[in-house]
């Protein structure tokens, strides 16, 4: 499953699935591993600087702690350490020289209950 997270200039995050804006903000199934891929639509510039000059970091906070994941090529797979919570708060940071230069507002996402809680990708 692929979801697109749109990063807006006004610091808001929006979620899209197959060209439809999502209102329920469900990212995937709880406990899955690498079954959901997030594609990020990023602005061309951050603080008047080309976005390619920054490292993009996704910050996840949930029941089981906080995690930072580097986003490479505007894509990130959701691993089981992230999907074990029923919900996640997500924000995106753009970092340069080990300093956060821009950060989105947090967005609250949910995971649907799954019948298989083993953490194994049931799609493979």
C-alpha cells in the first residue's frame, strides 16, 4: 500500500491515497512490517533554500516511544517498530548542519486493527 504525504508551505501535512484526499488518516494495519510505503510530496524550497540542500527526517511519536527516520528519495517504508502503536503523531523536519531549519506541524495518524499481530508482512 502506498500513501502520499503532502508537505505544505504552511507547515501542514496532508495524506492522499490513490489521488483521493484522506479524511480518516489511516496509514495502514497495526503490526505490519514494510507493507506501507510513504511517498512525500515536498515543496521546492524551504526558507528560500532549495529543498535538495536539506536532509529530510520523519519524526514519529506513539505509545511505544519516539523514532526519527531519515527519508531518502522522498520515500519511507513503515517498519514494525512504527506500526506497533494504534496511532502515531508525525512531523517532518528539514535539517542542515545538524540543525532543524524547518518543521511541520504534527499530524495524528491511525493504524487499523489487523488479525495478524506477529509483525510479519502478511502481503509478502
